C-alpha cells in the first residue's frame, strides 16, 4: 500500500479512491466518474489522478487484460462484445483494446465458445444436425464471437455428441 502524506489537501479523497480501487481493477474513466461524485473541481481530480498514476494504480491496459480474462472465464463473451463493452462502457482507447484482445490465444476463445454451447446443450441436442448448427451459430454470434471461432467451436461441439 502506498504511503500517504497526511498534510496533503486532497488526502481524504485519495484515501476514498484507494478503497474504491481495492475492490477490483478500474479504468481511468471509472475513477474520474467516481471522483466527480465528490468534487467537480478539475484541478483536484487531476491531482488525485496524478497521485494514483505515481503509485502505478491507473493502467488502462492492465484493466483491459483483467477484464478480458474475467469475461472469458466467468461470463463468457466473444471478442466483438468485449471490445464494445471496453470502448463504450469503460471508454478505453480502441487501440489498447485491440492489442489486449490480440494477446488472448484462440484456444481460450474456443474454450469460452464451447462453454456457452455446453450451457445450451440440452436445447441444441433436441434439434437435427443442420438446425442445431444454425442455432449454435446464432447463439455464438449473439455473444460476440467471430465466425472462425464459432465454426471451430460448433465443429468440436458436434463431434462431442
């Protein structure tokens, strides 16, 4: 934990923000929105942000990697949907998001797609082969998976019947 100087004027706000960051990783935008709940003074917000940056507590790239990995394992989503969430909801730079998404191996994406298909297994297995593949493709596309991952996962899912 970084040592704090009790004489700084923004100490209380900085401590609050450190608690906020202690719950989970946050994007820079989330921290700014959080700080704006307590003060609209841009200088104070910038001071707190620069203090947090000096402790290396704000890093959008680390946040993006954390978010992608948590989405892959806990609530699987495809790269298209994750990209949309990171850019629109968390206001991350699209280049950072693109770089972080490219670091994830296709085997991990395939595993996430299979996890989703497994969730729908009972519904899919009631269908004939062609409608099953069509429905599986619709499910994976709606979850943001690209065509090559969807095709690979569907083929693997079909073999495992």
